[in-house]
């Protein structure tokens, strides 16, 4: 040992790496413990599924695809928990196709058990485009799914009307009950059916709004809050809600005016052009809906005598869009309302064969009407 050596220094130097290694091991153990705790909670902590979620598993769908949909709809926190649990149990190919219902406090194990269980017997019900909520109610009752009264009460409940995003003055969620083919179980609660329709409506309208761009030829964008160029309907909830209400309103008229897909953008262009010019829509279906709403349904004859009588839904006497939708439009009509054809048309008339003739001026329109009458 030299004179300048410090006794024990060599051993102190050796202790430092040992201490660091020990601290590192403690850190790793803590991290692993936290990870295991989180992993445990994902599998053991239940998700509260309220309101109930109905999911139809299609024939041939994989467990991974089903789990991803369950995560999207809030039934499980992480899709991989279902996939991992199914593989661990050796049942990753055992998911049963058909309608499954999820409700209450559910762990991933509970969800998997439902997927492996024989599905609820269902009835495939197609709700046609353009029906009113009352017509949908009668259809569901005829198919033995739900009573007409219960369905009407469900779609007119104030909480549901607000949830749908209908006008604050609306008494029912008319227009937001998306027409489609649904797998429904006999005895389903009317509220669940209405929520399925609303969920489908939101999927469709969200996809359409994502494609929408500012345009001076789109009357529905006029007067919306915010700068059109900034697409406020994507960021401002108030602008979005107002645009959706306008689109549903106009789409319901388009739906009732024509059943031909190729004509919808043309019919839409007529209404957009009229709105931009301050002209009244003069749409017969709005008058007919208003008569039914007032308890005096049209008998199919002599509509002209009602056209001059001021009424909220009479678009011959009232400017702009009617107070609310007159039916429940499908995707084609919603798309036409948001994406009208670029035309100068201001008029159209039915040709008696299921199609229409379109005109740019009143004189053109009158000639078309005269020609059709001479047939």
C-alpha cells in the first residue's frame, strides 16, 4: 500500500455497482408489478354496459373482428383481452354467429361467455326508406317485434329527442330513425330498437359530413356559425348540429319526391337553387305531412285546395325548410341533400311514369306540364 492510499476505498468502489444493480432490480420489479396490476384490472374490472348493446355476429367473422367492434361500442376496454382469453381457453374459433346482447357489469370473461352462447333468436326486419315514425311503429308491431304504442313513446320521449339532435321544438325524433335491415329479437324494448336506428344514422351522417367541402352552391351551409372554409361542421358542435338538422329535413323531402337514385341529386339541386334565390320550395309532400300531423290526412284527391292555406308545413306559403323532417330518409337521400347536382333547375314535374322532367324557367316548366297533360 502506498502512502497516499485510502483504506477501504477499493471496497467502496465495488459496492457502488452492486447498489446500482440492486436499485435497477427493484425498479424493474416495481414496473413489472404495476404492469401485472394493470393487466389484472383489464381482465377483472367490469365495464358498465348501459344502455344495452345489441351486436350481430356475421357468419365467418373472426374473434378479432368481433372484439374490435365490441371495443368500439364500449363493451370492453381493450379488444385484445377477448382475443387473448379466447386463445387461452382454446375457443378462438367458437364465437357463435347471430344476435348477442350485452348489458350490466361485464368482465372480458362475461363477454366471451355471451359470444360462445347460442345467440338470441332474431327476426330480420327491413325498414324501408321514407317511412314516418308512425309507419315504422306499425311495421314493427305487424312483425311481432314491439307494440306500435311503445315505439312511438320511445321515439317521442324528450330525452331521446334531445339525444337524436332534433330541433328543440320537435316532439319526436322524426328523420333520425335510420331505415335499414336490422336483426331484431321479438320482445325487444322499443328504446333499444330506436337506439339501434339512431346509432346507424350517426354512422352514415358522420361519413357524409367528413366528405363535405365548402361550396357557394350549397344552401344548407348558408348562415352556419363560423367560417365555411374552416369546415365548422367538423369542429363546432353547434354548427354540426344545425347542419345535420337541415340535411335531414331536406333529405326527407327528397326521399318523398322521388324513388329513383339517379334523380335525387337533381331534385336536391332544385331545392338548393330555390333556397339560394329566396324562392319557396313548393313541395307537395310537406303539405301532405302537415295535414296528417294536424289530424286531417289527405285522401289522395284535391290537394290544390290546401296549397293556399297557411300552415307550418305548407312550403307553398312558408319560406325556407319546414319546421322538421317529414319522413326518415335513407343514405341516398341524405347524400343528395348534402351533395346536390350542379344545375340551374328551379322546377320539376312528375311524368306519370315514376320519373320527372326538370326545367330552368317557369315557361319551360309550363310547357313540360302542358306536354304531359296532352298524353
